[in-house]
């Protein structure tokens, strides 16, 4: 039961979904996970536990490349889990990194560390006997995976700005505070994975509630003018407001989200709305009660319409704001002026204000592994062994070597180049492209993404060369399904998987990440995609209004597509 008065007219009608019953019966996320761990019959989790492990930061997967082969051998799929860490703001120490990469090599099927769009890392291919040791290993180095999946507040993003270090530090500290404040309070994680004895407790969840949130919830802290964390992909975003280099408060935005479902026109991507401005000291209170309003009014009958964006569209932004104000006993002030002029990471060396330097490494698709021609993992281990600062994972799947003292710059640069971590041949297009994991591990993937993107970029690079604009770039993103884990629905050119080798092509996002692209071609193969891009890139090269007009802005101005204004009304048209 909520501790706040509930207006029944604002509650979504209908019986509770199966997931709601599952959470209610889970004993605060315990279920029978412990019993499942010792079940020798299957390498996976059964019944409700298949879903409950998500609240502990894991998804059950299998290697789809060998699924048919194993079926022919009368074997079950090669069940394993993808485990995602909680790392607010993406900061990880070099000591933690060194331990992590060694552990991944020895204890996962793929041996890689995967940097994610949620500014953390994932370990893919953890077999059931290794799951508990993996959690215990993470705990030993000061990391956990609590609430990185499931119907809770996920890993909190923060602009990993390495230049304005003082302002970044302040913003990062608030990201960490928000993460801690919104965590589940149940001791299930410690009991199951860390062997802590159960203590007598009521497992009261004052923020998330006994059945947690209706759907996943994403929060971010962003420092203008660089929208490097894509604020419009988040349920709740705090846009930093600074005076004289010091953080004084936040503009609060709610209701962003990019996922949709094929064939369901009641689902759509959506940009965030502005709630208002708050002074710094009210941050946690506002974060808590944006969550409690979504907790109490989010749709618990239809999970496809359970995200915050649908709650706001159903009850209205003004009502949502009024509910938050009533619960916080605060009034939002008018939004302070802010503007985004760029997106993405500043690849290469940059100077900080503290006399130190920072190196942002482009890690294609975020996959840290020793490839035949690029031993990335070995290179990062060598850098971590000598680096006196920290590492910062970005929301664009890249890695910042932060706080490099001048005396170490040359040595770190040499190591990075020798191991393919710095590659001057990478085009701007490649550096601004991104994909989700998709096949072979993601069970939702309908088409390739991570494994397809490098070749696709090479072919689009050839089109830029053909039209004499090789130094230009396009925000290009590919996902294997419409969940948009690669944030495709904020790209200038987006490919969203429909079937093996088939994608929907969306056009018309912008470089700042403040516009949703529109469907242009439905369920098409690469040949149609490339021929379309060839024609449009040719027009862009010769007819753009000026050299700063991005591809997405051009296709809107030229009438190739019309801008998406009200997604729920016209996005699918």
C-alpha cells in the first residue's frame, strides 16, 4: 500500500499482470533462487526465478549460434547469464579494472568485458556454477549488481566530463547519492549471493514499494552543453545548472524513453518533458517522489504501457507535476536556461583544469577483448597497472583514462597506440556509431547489431568518400530489436532489427539528441538501405544550407521526412 492518497481515477484499469503477481509472491525478490543454484538438471533458472534474477542484475541467455546444434545433440541450450554491474557515473578504479579483466578471462565463456550504454560493464557467458562466485568477486572489489535490471531504478548515468573536473565531481556525487537512495532495501541480494545470514526484518521498501515499480526506471545527470548521456532516453533526468563553475541545482525532466513493440501502435519512443527547476538540496526528495508517483500510477495491468512516459501521457504532465509537488511539499521553479550543442565523447587527449590530462578511447561497440590485430584488453591492463587516476566508462561505450599526470602522458599514449586503443584511421562516422549486443546472446534480438555495425560503417564511409565528404559524420546506430538498448531512436540514421538481415530504417534525428527519427523504410535489407543512404547523402553533400547542417537536419529541411511531433499520434505513420 502507498503511504500517499491515491486518486482511483488516475490508476490504469485492468487486472494485475502476471509479473505483478510474481513480484508480490517473491518474498522481496528471494523466490527460490537459492534452490535453483543447486539444481543439477538444468543450467538455467526455472519458473519465476527466470524473471527474479533480473532484479539481481542478470539476464538468462544462451548462445544462439549453437542452439540448433545442441538441439540435434538432444542437449538444452547453453544457458548462462549476462551480469551487469552497478557503477553510478561509470567510475571504476584501476585496481578494480585489473581484477575485473583477469576474472572475466578465467570465469566467462567469452572472456570479454562489455562496456554498455548504461555507463557500466557487463560480463557475458557466466555459467550457473560461476554465478555466485562472480557476485562474491564483485563484492570483494567494492562493486555489486543490485538493481541493474528488473522493475527498479537502474544504473544512474552522469556526464563523464573530464575537463571541468570540479563541476563533474559534484554532479557525479549526486548521481551516486541518487543511486543509493533509490536502491531496493531487501536483503535478498546479500543473503543469496554473499551468504549473509537472514536477519529478522520486515523488508520495508519505502520508495520502491513491496511490488517494486511497474517497469524499469532510468535516471541520469547531465552537464550541458554536451548531451553525451542522451537525456531523452531516461525516465528522469537532472540537467545541471551551475554558477561560477559550481553546481547550484537541477532542471528536472521526466518521461523520456525509446522502446516500442512491433505491431503495437500504443507503444512509441518519447522525448522527456520539463518539470521545472529545483535547488540542489531538494534533489533526493524530488528523485524519490518522481519514483513514488510512477510507482503508484504506472500501469500494472499492461507492461507494454507501464513506463513513466505512458503514465505521463495518460494522466497528464500537469497532474504528474502536481503529485510530485504535493509529496515533496515543494514547488518547481521555472526551468533555468540550458542548451545542448553536441553529443558523444571527445575522443583523444584533452586538457583538464587541474593540470592533468584525460584520454578518451574509442572502444568499438564497447567490447573489450584481445582481437587478433588489436589486443585491447591487454593494453588497458598495462595502462591500469601504471595509471595514477581512474577509468570512466561513458554512456557511448567508450572509456576515459582520467586524471593522467603530465609525466605519464607519453607512456600511456605509447601503450594505447601499440594495442589499437588509439587508431587515427577511425573516421568521425565510426566514432559516432553505436550498436547493442544483439546476436548471438540476446534472446530478444531479431537481427544482428554489434557484429554487423563495423561492416555497415565501412560501407557508409565509402558513400561519404564517394560524395566528397569523408570528414563528415552521421549519428548512426543499430539495434537488433525495438527495445533500443543502443538508443537508436535518437540517431540521425537508425536501423532497428525486424528479422535476420532485415531492418526498419529511421531518418531525421539530430546531432544534439533532441529529436526522434521517423520511419522511412519498413523491413528492408542492406541493399535498399545503402541505396537510400547513397541518394540522400549525395543530396546532403550538395544541397545542405551550410557546412554545419547535420544529415538529420537536412532530411527534415528537404522534406525527405517530417519531424515527429507527437509520437503517440503519428510516429508509426
